[in-house]
C-alpha cells in the first residue's frame, strides 16, 4: 500500500472485514458515548476478531479517567490508545506509563500556532494525529467531516510518526497527501453514508486510492 490507513469508528463486522480486506493498517473503535460511532469495549473486542492479527486495533477515548481506561484496556482487546481530548502532555505520559500501551495523541489544527503547540507532545506520545479543530459548540472533537490547511504540515519535521485526519475522502486523499506529506491517514466520516454508518464501497474506494498514493 502506498500509505498506511486507519479506518476509525467501526461498529459492524462487515465494516471491519472490508477495512481489513482492503489493506487498512489500523482499525479504530470509539469509546466516547456522545459519538454516533460509540461502541462498548466488549463489542469492540468482538468486532476486532473479524480482522487478522496484523491489523492494529486502536481505542479512541476523549478525556477518559483511569477507571474508564482500565475497562477499555481490560475488555476491548486494543493495542493502542488514541487520546482525542484535551489531555495535557503530563496526562499523556501518565496514561502511557500506567496502562503499558502505545499512545496516539490527537491534536486540533487550525493554524500555525496549533502546529507549534503540538511540539509539547513529541516526547510523551508514540504517534501524533493531526485533525481539524472542531467548530465552536461541537459535542465531539473529531469525526466532524472538516479539514484544515494541509500545507501547514508540509515543512514540519517530527521526532515520531504522525497521521493526518479531518475531512478526508477518496476524492481529496491524493491532494491531502501531496500537500501535507502524510505517510499515514485516518478516515471516519469520509467513508460513511451518515454519521456512524459506514459504507462498504466507500471504505474499499478509499483504500484503493491510498494504495495509489
């Protein structure tokens, strides 16, 4: 595959199978109740069983406390935690140390100042995820079908791997990769018919496009 892909917000066996069969490197499960993509940890564990062991299972949380994270780690069978809230660098380091799993820290981007602020997480996370800053009043920090100026990332050099998210679709993926220099991308709303409802054909199309990038 030309670039690595994470298909996030999966909630059905069919969607998991399509992601795995199409070559997705990561599959993501959302443990944030306000999201239309929310699943319980036990459901995520069952869904993860439809993908081969080579596919990395990621659990997305938003400002979760230790009790919630402990339940996810114990029951969901995920191999990485994605912190998609307002977690400070200190909190990211604490989660990584306490739960023994690699951590992906999602960071909202709207301008150059946000890119600069992301540097604070380089020494505490295992991977960064750059997503569009949500609109005022949004009830969730990601999965809002919004993009940002991908050129903000073009000349940035990072000491750890990173992925690009936010408003990606099969139609704009090639341009997003070209402008940002991303080697890994994350898609959720861009492969849906409506929030929380994955479209198998869109998953397949996105993964085919990623292979060409």
